[in-house]
C-alpha cells in the first residue's frame, strides 16, 4: 500500500481536514441541483476516507469499488455510475491503479477531490447579462399621421417592455449526463448547450440501435473503457472537422449518428464472437 499512499500524497489538494470539509460543503451547495442522493452519499464517503492527517494525506481516497458499494449500501453499478458522474462534473478525479492483488483483481482506485470544482461552478453562475435596450421615444402627432404603423407599434404588449435582461448559457449547461470530455470535443463547433445535448443524444440513440444493450453492456460501462472512449471521441472530432470545413453531405447529427452506430456495431460483433468462442462454438473461417 506504500505506493498507493505515495500517489495519494502527490495528488492531494488540501492541507487540513477543515479545508476539505469546507470544500465539501461548498460543493453540496453549488451542485445541489445536479447531484442526487446517491451522488451525495458517494461524495460523503469519499470525502470521509480522503482525510488522513497522520499520513499527511487530505483530499485523496483509496477505495475498492466493492468497498465503496458496501459502504454506500448500493450495487457496484450504481456507485460506479455516481463516481463517473462526479468525475464528469469535475468534482473528483479517478486514478486507476494497475497493481494486482494477491487474491485476484486489481487494487483500489484513487479518488482525488478537485479543489477547482468550487471555483469552476462559481464562474459558471456568473453569466453575461445584456444591457436593457432603450425604449423608443413617443411619436409626435405629425409623425403618427405620416406613419400610421407607429400606432400599432406603440400598442405592443406590456410583457415585451418588461424584459429587463437576457441570460446566455454556455456549453457547461449541456447537462450533467453529458461527459465533460465530450463537451470539450464539441466546443470548436458550438458552445450552445442544446446543440451539444442533442449531439450526445445521437450517440445514445446509436448505442441503443447497435444491439449492445441486449448483450448486457451499458453506454456508461463502454465509456469507461479507455480504448472505446478514445475511438468514439476520434469519430466525434472527425464529424466536427467535417462540419467546420463544409464536407458534410447531410446534417451533422446524421453523420455523428452514422459513425457512432458503425463503431458500436463493430463492438457488438466482437462481443458476440467472444461469447461464441467462450461457448466452444467454432467460428467460420473463409480462408480455410
């Protein structure tokens, strides 16, 4: 465990337990509309185990996923989803270790509490507000006779004049279910949260169509596989580049859906072949 504790000390972002607890309280306040009870429970457990002042480590927890699920009283899939959500929001960083345990399997992950999460959310809440436009001056009787349409304009609904400001939302409002790395990949094309959210829905639609859910694989689980995530982001970047250079024959959504579906179907075919090999079914080889 010495190597793990060294990693925890290297990645810690807090000096005292008080600072860590103050950070957690701010996170709960700022992200209260984005985190559910399970997310907050996982955050509380990780925050509690992230404080070890005797070892000089505050802000980094080292827990097995099984242990985290047992402490939370939830399934492993549930706590994995909650941890992935916290990581996607930038509240924590997960460092996967590659050490093998004697009894089999890999050692615990290191969960690093991200100090910048509080400042990041505070910045998001400071949105730009447009200055109230000036009201048009009242038309003189001579002008009303020369331009009768001005009368119709002067009788505009009161609610149009009561609009004091317009608030603009950036890409960070795409939704907590949209991975942060996917949002960053879409930024060169658009910062509109609705467009980014719609693009992610194309990914989800393609995944459901691929047949992978019927094989017991969820999109969140596939996303956690580094190779699969890298390949999917590579395809998203290709679609964004094609859009920027006007190389798309159809719309962007159709291109993104098509290339994602192709990748997911290839993954489904590999899983199906692996299942048949495990069952002892001889696969057809057209070269023989």
